[in-house]
C-alpha cells in the first residue's frame, strides 16, 4: 500500500516538475491579461470620451471590443504556454467556426445587431427610448447588450438582437413634442365658452410654443360628454412638466367658469315589499 502511495506521489512530483512552471506562468498571464483588458477598456473609454469627437455609443462599443480582443489574445497566450501551437489553434478555430456560429447564433445576432445600431444610430446615449416592451434612458451600448435606466432608476439590460428586431420609439431625439389631451364637458355647456377658456389657459403658459399653433376642437360625442381634443407643442425637455400643469390649469379654469366636467353617476332605487 505504501509503495502505491509513493508511486502516486512520485508521479505528482514529476508532473509538477514538468508542468509546474508552465501552470504558474499560465495563471500569471491569465490574471495579468484579465486586469489589462479591464484597464484598457476604462482607459480607452475615458480618452475617447474626452475628445468629444465620437458619440458615447461608439466610445462604449470600441472600449468593449478592445477588452474582448485582449482577452482573446490572453487565452491564446495561455494555451501556447502548454505547448499548443497557436497557428494550428487558429486553423482549428476557423474550421470550427461554422459549428460555433450555429451554436451561438443568438449571441452572434446580438453582436450583429449592436453593429447595426452603431451604424444607423436610431438612438444615442442619454436618449429616452421605448423598445422591446420597456422604456428608459440609454446608458451604454456594448457588443452584446444595451443598458438602460428607467425613470424610477431601475437598470434594464436588453440584448441588442431584441432591440434591432423591434420598433424603436425615441422620445427625445426631436427638439419639440406635442401634448395631446382629451377633456370632457357636459352636453349642456356652450362649446365656444369652453374653447375660449381652454385657449386662455394655454396662452398663460410661456413654455407652450406659439408655432405650431395650439388646438382646441370638438373630437367626439361621448355617451355622457362632449369630448374636446387639446393639442399644444412644447420643447421636449418641458413635455411632462407642462402636461401635468396644463391638466391642472384646465380643470381649475373650467371649474371657475362654471363649465361642467361630467363624471359617472350611480342611481340606487330602494324597493320596499308590501307588508
């Protein structure tokens, strides 16, 4: 029994003596390569961002590309440390490319979609977009994913393939946006009176643009109300503040002018059985 243990110990020592330095060197190369890849990504991102000549989407994409390129060379260097011929390795990888592509077609499609996003640039970092059923401010676009942040500060990570394969709604790319409101008034109210009150309310807000001209018009005859459509153009940055303030101002103005805003009523009849 002791002889077998000694033989196993000798084999282990032989392996360590033969490959020990290679294993240590490979670990060092792997650690240094990983550290250098992360450092290079941060360094390149900061330098390119400071120039101001490149869009932040391109900056993030190039930085991610450099990181993964360094990691690839690191893996090749580690394999060569164990005597693997890098030239033959590249040949094998090329021959296996088709199989790998089929197995990772979802991942590769994300990379292709990321390239298309960078070429056509339907949005930029800082834009608010709605895509793939989610909405948020674009924070970063990398090789595989796009990172967004919702208005309540929740991070969303969406694969690039899902973004490029869907309709993209960019809510901040244009300088101006139109506010659309529907206001209901009672059938007994005078339309012109309501129009004058709403237009006067719109005119009081300096954030509402004069051109295109604001609109207040009858758009529908509801079951219990006359539906008025109110439209006003504002700067994109003012959209939500003006929308909230305008709704409140119209409600207060209609109340002050005695114009009825109908709301659902329920009538309850009580029937007493004859005693």
